[in-house]
C-alpha cells in the first residue's frame, strides 16, 4: 500500500526543506545545478572549449599554489596555457598515483588544512592501497550538484524519492529522532535500507521495505541488487518496487544489468564515480545513448594499463573543482577507455579493475576471461569470487537454484584441474573489500 501524502512530503522536502538545509549547512548547491543545466545545453564544441579553459585554469592554479606541482612544472618547464591549443601537451606531466599522494602528503595541498573548511575521504582500497583525499567546500558542493543534475536527467526530480542501500554495522548507535541525518534525508527526499546480510531472510526484509516505501530511484552496488533480483525472481517470479536502479561502486556487468532490469522490471542506469573526484560519468540519456563523461568536472584520458595481459586501458582524470588538493593526471586504477565523439566524451570497454588478474596453473588470466568460461563453458553459476589469499586460490560459487554442484565441479576440474579449491556458497558468503564493503570478483588482500 502506498504511503499517504507521499507526493506532498516530497514537494515539502525538495522545495522547502532543501533550501533551508542548504542555508543551515552553509552550502551552495542549487546555483551549481543551474550552472550544469546551462553547460550541458551548449553545443559540444563549446563545452569542449570550456573544459580546456578549466583544465588550463586548474594547471595554472596548481603550478602557482601547490608545492609539488610548482616544483614539477619548473623541472619540466611546463606552460599550462599550452593545453588550450593542444590537450596532448598535458602528456608532458607524469601520472599522479596513490603512491605519490601518500609520499607527498601536505605538498599536494594549496593551503593549510587548519585554515580551510575542508572534508576528508579515504579511497576504498579496492584499487590498491587506500590513501586520504582532502577537498574544499566548493568541491563538495559541485559533487552534490553533479549527482543532483545527473539524476534530474533520468527523471528523478526533487519531489521524487530515492532509497539508498547501506551496510548495517553491529556496533553502530542509532541517534534519537529527529537527528541531523533525519532532516537531511527529508530535505533530500531520501531514505536508507541498512542491511548486514544478503541471505534469503535479509533479502526478504529488503524486498518488503522497498515495496512499502516505493521509491522512484534505488541506489546500491550492483552485486547487492543482483542478489535481490535473483531472489525475487526465484521466490515471486519477479516484481516491481521502483522505477530506476542506479548502479554505483562496482563494475555493472551486462548479464547483471539484464537480470536486474528483467526481474525487478525497472530501468537500470550506470554511473561511474570515485571518492577522489565524485561522479565523473553517467548514462544521462539512458543506456542506449552511452556512458557519458561529465567533462564539466574534469579532463578525461586513458592509458594502456601496465602489466595487464589484455592491453586494457586505465582511466586518468584531472579534476576541475577541488582547489585544496588538485589531482592532475590522476591514475584511478579503474579499467576503461575514453572515446571522444561528436556527442562528447564517453566511457567504453569498461572491464573492471587493474588488480583483477588471476594466475591459473601459472598463467595470468583477466577476470572476464574466467567469467566467459564460467558463463559459456560451465554454466549454472549465478555469481563467483576468487580468493587469492589461500593456496590454491578459493573459487566461491553461488550456483543457480536449478544447477547441479557435482556437474559444475566436474566441468571446472576438466578445464582447470586442481587450480582452485571450490566452495559452493550463498551471496551472503561472498567477501566484501575496502571501507565501502564493495564486491570484487577477485580478493587479494
């Protein structure tokens, strides 16, 4: 049954409470949303020219105010203005890696942290060792504006509700109502599902909560929504509780997208974001129109990934918004290719993570090769995970409800002999990594 006054609550939260919250928190988000609307209404060549102006502006700022870049630019005799004529001039500079960020520390800041209103985030640890990123209020506000604008483009207007999946930590205290988080959720027209299990009991609780709240948009890792979709299909033959699933935080694989869209009868929208820079790509016009890079927020590049047997490309970004800790030619650790067309910049060949390479009997295999084998040669597998922390590696398999584990085992042994220790498990038994508990096909640390 639908909640009474849902629409009224949505309008009150989105159009009355949000401006109040923005003022109370000393934020400036709405003007930036309007700026983004104007930017993406411009012709693509004009948007590209603006992006190059912003790139040159950030380079000039970093060269003047950030010790690490000041020394680097002097050593390379780098002239930031030249990128406006030819962005390939940027390749004069080295890539910025997490190792460099950890080594350089405060030399990457443009101002003292004590004298600047700032926020801190730690990278999740899913693309190598984590590191700490500091960003200023302007950067935080632009990040919020981008998320708001992108969702607006897919029909999630201010009065329509959204629901976020979040991990439930056993020792986490629940603040008394009304808390700051409660008012924030009201203003954002948002609610949360906190979960700590994705076995049948946990998935049933999720499904009933979704059906009760009926949000316009549901946001989670695709592995979580995929587990829910498989459960709902198995138990109820499918069902619908929301209009749009917004996937984030993990690679959204084509088969996972199809199962979620089919079982949960919703549109599936992919987005690419990272703690260091915010949302940088989004399916603004739906899946068919491509995975559009938000060039208003940063300059995109991709480089051939070192040591990857597949010749895959790694994403590289120069952010435009965070002047406290500028990230120039930041190597993200995410594998995808940047393609420029007459419609803008797009992500293609999104294949996962740099560390997703698995040795099988002494030969390195990209994860998607293993996945192709599991899907097309073995079959009956809903999800899998390879744990490299054991010897031999452990291959965890979530079988389809109709599958025969003995048959799967026999086929696996035929192709890979004793390369793996096999474990048949449920979705709840798959290991999550990093501070944001993301699912990875490969666990290495």
